[in-house]
C-alpha cells in the first residue's frame, strides 16, 4: 500500500475532535513505543484531531495552525498498536517559501513506526524556489481543516459537527 492509496481510499468512521489551544497530549499522536515521544505543538497553535478507517487500517490526522506566524501543519499517520507510523506532513511556513509536503515514498510498510524523520522521507516539490505555491490563504480554523481534508481525501466536517464531536484524547 502507498500513501496515495490511503488518500484515494473510501474513508469510514470519520471522527473530528474539537479545536484546542495549547500543548497537545502525547497520547493524541504518539511517536515511539516508550510513550515519551510524540508529535507536539506548543503555545500559539490551535489544533484539531481527526480519525478514520480505510483499507482495513486506522489513521489519525492532526491539523495545527498558528495564525500569527502563518504556520500550518497537517500530519497523517497510520495507527499501529499504541504508536503511529508517520506517513505524510503537509506544511506551510512563511519563513521559507510556502506550501510543501514531506512524505514517505514507496510501500508504507517500509516506513518505520514511531519515527518522524528519516531517509524514507522526500520533500515535494523538490525545486522549492520555483515550484511552491506561496499564498497563505488560511484565515480561519474552518479553512485549516478544509485544506487538510482536501489534501488527504477526507470528507469535510458538516457545519454542525460541533454537536457530534467525540473527544479523541
């Protein structure tokens, strides 16, 4: 299975957590069996978690945005036991040239579980200076989650989703 297979797959049991501010619990996106390491966003970020099933597996997404710094992260990972296999990061940093992706290449079974970086990851586009889309365009939390949903092939939450949200913590 490849990352594009996950993105193109039919999604089931999609659950959207509420928006939060401040430090994210380690249990939301663990990276490493010891439980000491995790994806983490500190002060200034608003973040939301999404979970879904596809291709007989479970996945988690965390969207984090810092409007003051014009920074955006959407991370997609496959849930493997109590750990996460980091598949792809969709990012924007105003400090260095716009929208880009860091993704594992090839069969996702070859991506180590519990690791964020490594030689299996590639940056897309490679030609950062010429190819990147540089317009920020994320003015609201709704726009932030919409961008992640479009990038990862997840149905967007209905406007009244706040009533149906499940705590993912």
